[in-house]
């Protein structure tokens, strides 16, 4: 099954940064978002945690259907 975990961060109703499990990294959409994405992507521990969310959250819930 094709599943994707996405975690988005918003400020004033504008998406500034997003983690996508298909890319395996954060992407920034504003100047602030790009800076935060660079910082998040340099943090190996946080990046590994986000990458594991697809297994922990998505696949766990699909198995419950």
C-alpha cells in the first residue's frame, strides 16, 4: 500500500515547513521555513524520529482496519 506520513508546521495559517516520509526530509516553503528545514535536517536524531513515524503511526493504524 502506498502511504505517506506528512507533518506540517504553520504560522498565521501559512505552511512554513513540512516533513514528508516519501522525501525523508524537511522542506521549507517560506524564508523562515527554509531556515527551520535546514536546522531540522541537520539534527540526525530528530530526523530519524520523524522517519520512524510512518512505521509507528501510519502502518500501525492501517493494520487495525
